[in-house]
C-alpha cells in the first residue's frame, strides 16, 4: 500500500492530500530515510511524522486496505 494511503487509512493524517504534501515536503521519514508518497509500506516499518509541535513515531503492525474508526488504531503502535 502507498505511504500516503496508509497514513489516511490508519488515520494518522486526516486527508490523503495532506499526507501526500507532507511526504513531498520531507516531513515523513520511514526507517531513517525521507520517504515519498509512493513508498510501499510493509509490516515492521518505523514511520516518523514531523507535523505540528510534537513528532510522532509509530511502528506498522498491519497493512489493511480498509479500516473503520474503531479498528484504525490497530494498524500501528506508538513508539516513544
């Protein structure tokens, strides 16, 4: 699954266009490298999101094409 779509489906970022712009702006880091929106997300990846005041670091647990509000947070675990 594309990185921008994963960020939207897991509800880490509210809109896919915002996720795409964050990737283009170099604000999303995957496994220590700045990632593009087209990056293919895999289980075990470490994603760092540098938006707003506090950066967020998560580990990908599951990659699901669809998620509802109740189970969206099961797709990742927060680190730090």
